C-alpha cells in the first residue's frame, strides 16, 4: 500500500514518508488547494523525482474549456505524470482520440461504488479507480479483490459531500447585503459543515475528519490518501500513518489527534424507506 | 426546424399517472421499476404493470422508457440482467441509464435503446461523443448546460439530445451530491434522496436569514420554440412523484404550446395564459436557471421552505349526462355554488362556467362541496362527450 497526500500548500510536499501526491490543474479542478499550471507541475515532478505525481482534472467541463483541456492533457502526457484523475468523460475520450500514454484514475467522486464499473473502465484504458467515500469497508474489499483497476481511497481528511456550479455563498451574502469575504464558512444544522466557493462553484464538506485507519489495517487498497486540507499536525499524522502501515498500533493516538469518525466504513446506507419513516 | 416533431416526455409514478400523462398529450413517459431507479420511494411499476403500461402506450403510438439509473453498488449487480430481460420482454422502448457498465451490458445483449441519464451530468460535446461511441441512443444533458452549448452539441453530433424543461431542480450537479447520505444515511444516488438541499442552516457571518440552498423550480415554457429551433429531440418534465392534477396540467400546457408552435399559432396571449396555468399548479416560484445565463441569487430561496399548498384542483370528472345536463365529479378540494370554475379535458379543451346548482350522491341539493372523495353532481350545460380524466379546477384568467 502506498501513501498519497493531497497538499494544502507547496510546503506540504516537503513532508517526509509519503509515496505520491495529487495536485489540481489550474482552471480544471475543484476542491484542490493547489491548482497548478502544467509548467508548475513539471517543476514539481523534477523537484520530487522519487514521488509519484497525480493531477486531478475533476471539474465538470463545458465546451469553452475543451480546447484548454486538450492542450493540458497533451502537456501532462509529455511531462509524464503518473496519472490524471478525471470526472468528466471528455478526458477519457481525448486520451483515446489523441492516443495519449498517460494513465487515468476514474475519480467520479461519489459514483465509484462497484467492481463491474471499475472493470469496464479498465477495459477502456483506465488504470486506477478512486473509490467513493460512501461505501463500506466490506464493499471496498470486494472491489479490491474483483476489480482489475488499482484502487485509491480517502483514508484521512474532510470528506466532500456535494458540489454545485452555483455560487451559493456569493448569492447568500448578496441577499444579506453583506460583501462575501471569499473565505470558507461554517454552516450548522444539527452538526457543523464546511462550505467553500471558488470559480467552479460551491462545495460542502463534512465537518468531521475521516479517520480511516482501518483502511490501512483491514483493506487491500493500493493507495491510501490523506487530504491535508484544513488539518493540523500534518507531520505527526503522516508519521503515525506510516507507523500503522509498518504494523504498529497507533489507533488510540490517531483518534486523539483527529477523532474517531469512520464515515461509512462500518455504516451501510439505506435507500428504500419504510412508509412510517418517510 | 426538424421534420420530426419534438417529443414531450412526461414522468409517471404509477399506472394511472402514466395513462393520464399520455392522454393529456405526452409523446412518451418515463417510469421507474421496483428496483434500480432513483425514486426508490415512489410507488413504481411491477413487471406486470410495465407490460400494461407498454401496451397502453403502444396502442396510442407512444413510448415508455424505464429508469435504471442508480449508482450501482456491488450488491446491486446480482439480478440486474434478469431484470433487464424481463423489462425488455415487457415491451419497454428504452432504458435510462447512468452507469457505463450497464450501458455496455445492455447494448451487448439486447436490441433496445439506451438513453444516458442526467445523473451523469453530461455538459460538453466530447462527453456526448464518448457515449455515442458507447452506442448510447440519446443523451439527457445536465441541467447546467446553456442553450448556446446545447446548440453546439447538437450541431456537432448526430445524436438525440433530451433536456429538462420543467420541474424541481437539484441544487448540486446530479451525481455530485451525497448530503442525504451524510445527514440521514439515505443514499441519494440509489434513490433515497432526503432533499437536504431544502433544509435551512445557521451560518457564521449571516445577519438576517438562515443559509439555504434551495432552488426555485425550472420552467422553460417561453423557450420551447428556441429549443425546437436548435433541434433538441425531447423535452422532459420532472416529477415522478407528482400528482395526477399536476401532471395533467403541466403536460396539457406544454402540449398546447408545442402544437401551437408547429402550426404557427402561438402568440403572446396564449403563451401568457399557459404560463399562468403552469404558475397556478406550481408550489414554488420558477426560473430558467442556466438556460440563458449562469444561475444566480435570483434562482434561489433564502428563507427556508417556500412551498405553497395548491387548492385549485377541485374535482375529477367521472361522467356527464348530456340529457340531464349533470356532470358527476369526485371532490378533491372545497368549492361552492357561485364559484367560477373550468373543466379541462385530455384533448386540451377548457369549458368555463359558474357553479349554479349542485347535488350530493343522494341527489339532495347542496351549496358546498367540502369532503374530499365525495361524489358531487353539478348541473351545467356542456357541449361535449366527457373524456376520461377530465378535471375541474378554479377558473384561471
């Protein structure tokens, strides 16, 4: 199992004991703190040659962005990044059309939920699948055993819950007649959630940090991902995760560092509701 | 303008709704089966009901599409092929699917159309091309696509394109929202959506209103001609869980608008009237969202739920005795002698009148109809043979 970080800042790449990193691509990513140009990505690749470099192109793409997408994919192919995470099928279409060598990661956030579809994409030239955070550990293990794709899964970090093209914070504050400060905000119903807006739209994240230590000990995923966004004690976290990957018991310390929220690893969602529960 | 007339596609949550929407002028209807559809908590159709639905529709030379658009988990795959075969044998005209594995499985094994679900949030020409190469027969575009982008896609690719024209909107990209999973443990991508986007939240920095993300509904009535002109193939109405009255009204209005465009009789008065009819049946305000501009602050609500109860629907008409001039009805909402009402029929005709005399089931004269499901008889002179599913509503003018 390899450890992947999603850096919050460029300095995070100086942290030790990780195998790979994922950064966003300028104008074609969403929810990546680092969204870089192809040139900047090439510099990173040269600077950290022993780390695998993945680039996320995970926004919904519109026609006026297709030319830039094609140009960017050609550049990333030339640079030789280890893989491109994609949401929009235009990326896969272009890989085929342009005969690009670069490997792809199926990364349709909440839709990567079964091994058959992983295998469909594998047959269509996609090497990796980034599993949804809303499936159970049992489902993850079944996918790992039956899918031909190599698997990524978020192990630590704030899970994303939703993404819209709408500028929800700008709109809200306009209605409130308060200038929007451009910062991340907190919304609260019974619990608290994080909400942030950029040029691609608005995203809402769960307010607790996923503690997926069991993915390290009880699953066969190929890439365990730590999203460093908004986390403290990053070095300590990565060090503990390495300890766990080396067979040491650090569950208690991890819980005291980031909490014990395990997401859907042990909680199966339902979708047919009994009449009296509607 | 294309030779082939544009398709009006309506939802139906059960067999009766299916019949009503087809009779009111839908060219095709989309339904969910008992499994694998994104409205897991609607009544949905059994295989026997799908057969009956297809027979009914095909007799009218109309079509039935079945949604198979959940995001499949490992456990959902067992049995899906058997189900697809049963549905194909039942006579379905197309499946609406989002998962490319399921698309390729259907295309490899069955001779039936596949439409790409909006759940896939397809927003550009190359994505459409990808799915065309995968043998998809039609793509339902994301609701975030503008009419300019629709035209570019249609002009560039010889493939049927379907767009939403009316009904509730997701706040988020379809497929990119699992708020329901996190808030209520109900899986939004497998049909369990609990509509968290209509909740109200406290927000740091807010002053007056709570933070809400609820959107107004979609209404593209005034853009139908533009959509026909750019060669959109199918116009889709949202709402498999909507009432008979809602469906009859919305389908009926769009049928009239489309037909009037094709025979060059649509004028501003008619469009304004149909917009009024559509507005009266809506329980939220409407907007065109992304069609001509990026959706903005005017397309949302800021003060929690804004749903209005609608009591325009007065009764379902069951028979008309021409000799005695008695219209028999099943009451739905309160009305009384002196009320101005209108009877509307599946053929699009509307008869306005004032309720002057009415009777209960025992033929005793009454002045109010106040009990839902009560049989009511109204004395009125109508120049018609009553068609099934004609309805009485408050006069709209």
